[in-house]
């Protein structure tokens, strides 16, 4: 079955970095096509991958609104056009494809950006073995309206207490809203075993694994270089080892 992995957590803990490294590793180490979705209106994933995107979900949303306003299309035409435009908006490299949510200027519009995002994820995830959704920080997107098709909830935290608390809040909401098949906590930017022990003692969330603090990641970020080009380094190795242990996936 296709899997849709939502990468959630507090701002700044490493959701975008993990989404990029996970997408890269899954696309390289398996035969599968992988879709990464930049679902954070603040962006970041396209930049972390150094990819320019052909269009965004927000562009598509605008096109839908325009079509409805002009009453130019009927429902069936519109649905077909949306599917076609979604595929056009993907930017592809080898086994990896990127879709960006973009940014909406209008609040509270009936054609909500997150609703179009959910429809897009549902329409596209059938074409990919794995879809990775780099979610907005915090709780805004953790509801059935956005996450209906999510099968795996990957809660990312740094070793700090706030990150773990936000992960627990997201977990409580998500389990009620979407009942994902697999859930767990991935601890990023770890500097010592003691930090892992401390987290283990503070939370009941299942601990999936941890990614070390890695100077190579920081340097690439500072130089705005694509994480796809990271040479072998501890963070990349940790992500690959975590994938190959296989417990969370499938
Ligand atoms: N394992 C790591 N080692 C070193 N720096 C990291 C690591 N993971 C993330 N970072 C850095 O932390 C910052 C925030 O990461 P990011 O992935 O953008 O977080 P989020 O998407 O959760 O806001 C970035 O500058 C990134 O380069
Ligand atoms: Mg981010």
C-alpha cells in the first residue's frame, strides 16, 4: 500500500531537513518514486533541495477560483483540469518529485488552501509509493481536513523539552483526527546518548530513532546548498540506517 508520511513538530526542530533527507534516501535506496510536499506556507523545502517549482497549490487554488468565478467550466471539466495541472506542477528529479503549497494572501476564503492541499495529496499519493509531507510547524494542519490520507505520523523534535511537548500535543490531536497506522518520535540534533535517555524518561511516545547534530547539514544550510548533494555524513547515515531498520515504514 502507498504510504503518506506527515512530518510534524515544533518550528525549527528539523522537519524540513528530515523530509529532505528521508526523500533523498528513499528515492535513492529503493526503486520507488517518492513525492515530497512542501506543505509549510513559510516554505523551506524547495530551498533546502535548491529546486525551483513550476507552480504551487496556491496557484492552483487561484485557478479554481477564477474558473468558478467565470463559470467557464462544469464540475467534471474542473476536476480533470485539476488532476492535469497537479501533475504539471510537480518538479521531478530521478525518482523524486516535489510539490509546493505556496502561500495564500487571503484568510478564511471558502476555497481554503489546506483543503486544496488535502485534495492534491489524495490525488497524487496514488502515483507514488511514498509521499512525505513537510508540514507547517505546530498544530494548524493536524486535523482531518488536511491529514485525511496520512498513514504515518513522524513527530520530529530536538532534544529540548518544548519540542517534545509540542510533539505530544500533535500526537494527541492526530490520533483522534486521523488514526495513523504508525506514529513515533524522531529526535534530531542529538549530541549525546544522555539526551536520548532524558527524552525516554520524559515521554511515552514511541521513540523511533535519532539523528545526530551534524556540521555538514549546518554548513550546507548556511551556504544555501541542496541537501541532495550532501556527501556521506552522520545525519545522512543515520537516516538511511533508520529506514533500513524498517520498523516505521511499510
Ligand atoms: N541534524 C542536524 N544537524 C545540524 N543542523 C541541523 C540538523 N537538522 C536541522 N538542522 C538545522 O536546523 C535549522 C532548522 O531546521 P529545519 O529543518 O528548517 O527545521 P523546521 O523545518 O522544523 O523548521 C536549519 O538551519 C537546519 O540546517
Ligand atoms: Mg520547515
